[in-house]
C-alpha cells in the first residue's frame, strides 16, 4: 500500500474514534442539576470542596443552588457567581415550621422579618435576577398540622406573587397528597391571577391527577433517586404529562442515594435511573432534560 494511502486511512481511523467515543462521553456528562442545596454550611470537613471538584471533573455543567432561609440567600448568590452556577431565593416551609415551633408568640414578627429580608435581598440584587437568580423558592407545605399548614400557605401566596412580579419560576415543596392539594386549590381559586405562573413541583411524589390539574399552568415536575426508587406514580406521570415537563435533580446533600456524602455530580445517577425506568436512551434523555431546564429557567448549560 502506498504511503499516502496509509496516511489517509490512519487519518480516518483517528477521526472515527474521536467521533464515536469521546464526543458522546462528553455529552453525557453535561447535565444540569436543577435542585441542590449546595452550600458549604451543609457539609462537614472538606466535603463541600471535594463535591465541587468532583462535579467540575465529572460533569462541568450547571447547578441551581437552592437558598431556603434569609440567612443563606447571599451565600447562595456568592457561590453561584463564583462557580458560574445559578441560584434561587426563597423561604423553605420547614423554616416557617421551625420558627413557629420555637416560639408561637413571636413567630409572626419573625416570619414577617424573614420575608422582608427576602424582598430587600432581591431589591439589592435586582441586576442578578434572571442572570444568576433564576427562581423563587424553595417554598411550599411541609407540615401536617392544620394551623401550621395555613400559615405556610400564606407564605406560599406571598412568594407566588413575588415570583409573578419578577417573572420567575417557583420551586414548590409539597411531597404529600394533602399538601399539594392546598397548592392546587390556591392556584385554581385565583386562576386568572396566576395564569402566567411557572412552577416546578420539586420531588413530585403525590397523585398524577393533581399534576394533571396543574397543567392549566406552566408546570414542570422533578425527580431524584429516592423518588425514582419509591414512587410508582412518577413513571405514570411522565406518560400522562410528557417528558418535556420533567427535570432531574439531586436534592443534595439531603438525598444521598445510599452514599455517605452526595453532591451535584450525582445527577448522573438520577439520569441513568430515569433512563432505565423510561427505557429511553441516555444521550437523548440528557439532551431533553437540559433543554427543559434551559427553557424554564432561561439558563445556559
């Protein structure tokens, strides 16, 4: 064989390997984690830095850092800026629950102060809204106590209205059927007012019918490893609602998936498990999940 032909074949062989092995591998790693409490305060020792290094090495995409109290709003934004991630701003229902259980007398003033701090933070950082701050939340219902649930719902309504004003999606925490029903009822009772609201039912594990009702609005739902292992409703929801309304998340470090410590890099485990459940190719599912997140949050990979 002539030397020039041999060289040409070598060239084709090298490029064929590059196209069919390296590129798909890179593509599979770039997965947006749409829900992670990825703040140093939630990690011991040097685990936070280890998880950050791991994410950058194994994924290199984006994380939406969930801020859930007035105290960690700034930390979430600072981390988002420093690491080229995104963040949310909101008051978690468990924060309200903790304040109420600690002192029911002073609770009302404390929660008013907390919401005022949230408003001030957003006003002071208005230039970061839609640039780094891409959603309001995590908000919702976490209690089973009637009085606490009513108080949580009032705070939900305040944050819904704030999100509408800023044209941002909301991240909803309502893992039980009766909790999500309170959210549904609030929205349906003021359907005209909330017609433009954008929602994510984070860690959906309630009834598919409830999710179908919320399709009146621009409603997405997300999954993590626990839900994929425990909730038979999730696969049914995907079939009924459609894959274009699904997001993947880790909810790290609170959901570990059996590991000692979890972080945003574990979103690949969620994607793989979802791929198995839906019998859908990993590459296609990866692309769909990223497109869904980019569309809802108006972000880039």
